[in-house]
C-alpha cells in the first residue's frame, strides 16, 4: 500500500509538473527577444544551407554546379529566409544590416548581440550541416586532405577567399562598395515614401537583388557582404580540420579575414545613409 501511494503521488506530481513546464516554455517563447533570436537563427540557417550547398555543387560536382547556381542558391536562400522571419525580426541574416539599423536608431542596441548570436549560430550550424551532407564528396575530391589553396582546395565551400590577382585593400574596397550597394537597394525596396516593392513581393525582389549583385560584382571577393555569412563557417572549417590556414592570406597570418569581412560591410552599410 505504501509503495502504491508513493507511486500515485509521483505520477500526480509528474502530471502537475508537465503542464507547468510547457506553460513556462510557452511564456519564454512569447518573449520578443527570444522570438527574434530564433527568427534570425532559422532564417540565417536556411539561407546558408541553400547557399553553401550551391557552392559545394560548384566545387565538387563538376557539371552539376556553376557560378550562376551559387548566385541563385544564395539569392533564393535569402528569399526563403525573409519569408520565414520577415515579420518577426526583419530577417536581417546579416550582421552589417543589424549594425546599420542600430546605428540609425531603427532598433535598440540591446538587441544587437541577440541578433548576431542568432545569425552566427545559424550560419555555423548550416556549415556543419553541409559538411555532414557532402563529407564523402569532399574526401573523394580532395583525396582526404582538407586544404585551403590549390586545385583540390575545399575550404572555399564554406568561406570566401581572395583570388591571387587581388590584394587585401582591393578586396576591402570591393566589399565596401558591394555592401553599400546592397544597403542602398534594400532601403529603396522597403522605402514606403518612395517606390517600394509591391506588398508581398519584397522577399522575391530582395532575392533577385542578391542574384544580380553576385552575377555582376561577385568575381573579386565572392561578395560576402555579411560577417554572419563568412565568419562562423570559417571558424567551423578551422575546427573541422582545415586548420589555421583558413585565417591566413597568401600564407601570412593577418587580419585579412577580419577586415575584409567584418569592417568593410559595416562601413559600406553606413556609407549609404
């Protein structure tokens, strides 16, 4: 009897605690910052899975991939991300865009780390996802050696690297200009007092914008335009086995990756305001 009573008491306690836990979870999910964090996380993850997957096809798949395919992958990945999170967080998916909105006073600076954390985690997880999906293809293509440079390099699947004909400062200025054009066009697309995109078409128009930028200006630097697109996958490749070489440029350890992909987008973002 004693055991029976104890068992019934335990069951009753579990029945009471379960709804309590669910209620608490629902209350947490209703908090604005939590919703915005999850929105940035999911939208960035979706954008990056489609984008990095298209790069993997170009690098590993031969005729199965192309530079146009990469532009379409990232462009329509952005479109899907906007559809997922546009009405919750604005679907920034871009640390430079978040920085600009804070600098303009359009959103509070206290939200800045929340957005960035969501973007970075989503991007990092997307890189891990693509690595798992294409692992055997990466190993077969590279002969089991994970390299950053050379004909069998695979690090470029995840992050962007300057070509041999370019220099650090040329790459920096290229990213300033390209990111500035991105911000300028985004403001035009969403400016209700001018000639904005038709209601319901903004996501598609923004995706087309990314495709056009890639097709016309993507050759020199890979048009990262976005620290959230480049830095987390770069850190992933460092952890996954590509090593410290992912933070080197022309075999010299420096701040190329930081200046080229973090400072340039921020300056470009403010350049248009």
